């Protein structure tokens, strides 16, 4: 009601149209969600996400930083990789058959590629080209600077690969090591249903000749993988528990000839419940392992010292499939966790660029 003596308030048509247009534009921007719109109510520091299991982990914990949900809207988020030049991370939403792009500057998440052939793991080589592991086509591809995907691997000894999962690149010669457990061949939900023609294995792609070499088939379900900081050790998550009466493990090998051979196979860590998926190493040689299907209080990231001792955890509200260190100093951990992506600043620094 207007106060006596005042003119009634008038909503001008131009203002109404301007406001309506702005609202329409906002509603017409699908998939773009700002980080602050999803932030939970402030938590008391230190955030409950941190769990120190060994005093060695305390040095990597920051007491006044929160676990932040950056975005939600995936069916199964996977395969994050950091692009330092563009200041963004690419990640896969496998069931929705798309690759997404998280912008560090704005916090926005937007589609990068639709119809990604149900890509899973992604990484960048030392020329800045994106490498992706595709489920439905059972290929490893590389996106060149002009955009089209180049097929790097799709068969071995005349047989179709199972469904490549995750990949890493060696800096000395650009060789690529990838895992091939076959998850994208089990359900149409994440790929194409087909019988596996090859043992579940780890492979190497020669950067010069393109030759494909099997490095090991002594692993049930080779999943995420990472190098140690000096590239002398390769860690591979064996998510055996999804299809075998075996616990999930992390297996380590010595890296020979820039990754063309693996020797000295050994068990680095064993998980009692759930399984590890993506792996990343920090500059001190600790292994950060994404963990899912272990239940509340266990899902998230488990951190192992170089001697294999679990020293700490970062707990997430959803099961965590993969992770990468992002930012100028690679000190922010970005986690793809089921339907969402989360981040938390750490006092650690990722060992490698992607």
C-alpha cells in the first residue's frame, strides 16, 4: 500500500522486460553451476573431511579450508585432468556420454564434448594434447591442437581392446601407458556390451612408432594409475573386488626403459572394503587414491606414504572415483565423486602436470 501523499509504485514495462530477459537467459544456460551456489553451510574448522591416521599426514592438512562441492549433475563422474594453460580441468560423465569442463577462474562447469564415446580417463601429454580412454569404441585417442581425435590404440594382436580406462604419459619420450579392465564392456550404461577378447591388461604405446606392447596381465581389474615423482615406479589400482573374490589393491612396478617394461611387481596396499580407482602422487612420493563403495567415513581419498602405510583420508559425501591436483601450484585436490565434483586445498603439491 502506498503511504498517504506518495504516488503508487509503478513497474515500468521496460524494467519488466529487461528482468524477464535476464531470467530467461539464466534459465537457458544448462549445466552451468557456480561453486558458491552449491556450497554447504559453513563448517567449523578444521573441516570434518580431514582424518589423520599417522602423524606424517598432518603436514598436508590445512586447518582452515573447507571441502567444497563445485558442481553436481553427473551420473558417474570420472577421469579428471588438469590443463594449466587454460586453467581448467576436463572430466568425464560416462553414462551421459560427455566430457565436461570445470573452469578454475569462474567455477563454472560446461559441456566440453558431447558423444564422447563414453570416455573415462583423461590426461594431457607434454605438448598439451588431450588423451582420452573411450569405452564404447574401446580406443585410446588423442585430440590434436586442431581438434579431431587421432586413434592411438584400438586393437592388440588383431583383437579388440576391452575398454581402456586410464592413461599416463612418460616425459622422456612421450610414451603412453594405459589400463584396459573392460568396465565399458559390461553394461550399456557405460559403453557397449561385448565379450572381452583379451586378458585385462596394462599396455604401452610407443610415441614414435605407435607400437602397442602389453606390459602385464597379472592384474584382475587394472584401473587408475600414476607414476612416482621420479617416474621410476608405476602404481596401478586393481579394483578386483568388483568382479572377483579378491580384495582391492594397489600394485607397484619398477619402470624400465621409459615405461616400455615393468619389473618387480609387488603389492603396495590392500583395501578391506570398497575399491581404489584413480591415483595421483604428490612431490613427496605419497599416493592419493580415490575410493568408492567403502561406505560412509571411508569413501573419499586415502593417502599412502611411500612405504605403503595409510597415513590419512579426505572423506567425501559420495563415493570418489578419481582425482587430480589443480591450480597454479597443484595444491588443490579436485575429486570426481559419483554425481558431483569436490575440491579441497591441501599443503601437498601434485607431482605431475595432469
